[in-house]
């Protein structure tokens, strides 16, 4: 629904909080046991020759599980874009009445930690694959690298909540941007994180760049070493093939969720940049995660 018109379109079932609740719970019922099975398989069935990857694979899968549970069960954010606002519908609100801003902070940080876990996966492969320079060799250096990447999402989430506006004023401002929100805007305890969505978009872009630059470096460096560099000639062809196989497997494992997440992220960016509002598309894209 472009925001340059004065008429409101008719709300459909796909616009409602009821649809989001139902869809999220159904998805969680399917996803939760699958994720738990994945954790068990990694912990119990990882081959001995892949023991160096066991920890980072578990870390990646656990953070993915946390993100799914936060978005699909505990918080279930009913959001309004292009303004950064919404209302939590999940268990933390319905049964525990947890502060909505606190829920937002935890959910954002948990999802961002998935990015850190992906960085660790590729750093681990690079460290185990490359025998030349341009890798972190000292134990203290790797600990510092891991701590920085683990802490950064939580700091980023704090920064995103530092400029929370007066809620009464912000809701009136939101109605200038979204003159025809769904009825849930008037029925639910909606919170406005910021009226300046583009500043949040910039913060998100910086967070994505923080991870993307690291991941790209580890992928390019490992690929160069395995496929081009003459320094890998000292390693037997059988070992190189095995390392290539593991590296390709990691890339496939990571790129599939990346491709899925690209749809909602790109839509949200488009919505913020163009001031485009369509609640049913927002909710459908939210459930891509």
C-alpha cells in the first residue's frame, strides 16, 4: 500500500495478528524438534575427523534455534514497516508481561548472533585449511576475535534502543507515515523504537558489513589456498580433496539460510527506503526467518 494515497485498502486475514500467531506456532511446532534433532546429531554423530568443527557447528545451530524460538514463540513481533514499530504477541507477553523493549533487545541480539556464529564457522575452516600466513594463530588472538564477535551484537542492539522517542508523540508521527494501519495498531500495545527508520537501516547495514567483510575474507582466502596457491602443494591431493569437500559443505550449509533470509531483509530495506506499507507482505516476509 503506497503511502501517497488517502484511501485505505480492506484488511485481509493475512494482515492480522491472528494469522501471524497461528503461522508462527505451526512453524515452531515443526521447526523446534527438527532443530533439537540437529543439535543431537552434531553432538553425537559428528565424525572424529571433523572434531575441530564440532564446536562451531553446535554454536551456529544453537544460535539459530534461539533466534527461531525468540521470533516464533517467545516474542512473535507484529511489526509495522517502514516505521520501526510493532507489538510482541508471544509467550513472554501473554503469560509473563515482559517489557516489550527488553524483548526487542534480546530478539535482535539473538538473531545477530547467528551472524557471529557463521563468521566462526568460516574462520574455523580457514584456520584448519590454510597453512600459510593471514590467519589467527595465537590462542589469545583467537579468544579476542571470538569475544569481539560475540559481544558486538549485544552492543549493536543497545545502540538501536538508545533513542526511544516519547511513545504518544511517536504514534501520532507514525500515523503521518502510515495513515491506514491495520486495526491491531489501535488494539495492541504497540511500541515505537524510532521514527527515523533510516538511521536503524544504516545501523543494520553496518552490522551486516561487519559480518560480510569477515566472511568474505575467510571464503576468498580459503578458496585461493585450496584451488590456486602453490603453498598447498605440500599437502597431499587426498587431503586437499577432503578439505575442499568440508569447505563446500560449510558453504552450502550457510548459504541456504542466507538465501532464505535475503527475501525478508531486502523487502524491509525496500519498505524503509520507499516508505511502502503492506502489512500482509510484512508478515509473510517475517515468517521467512
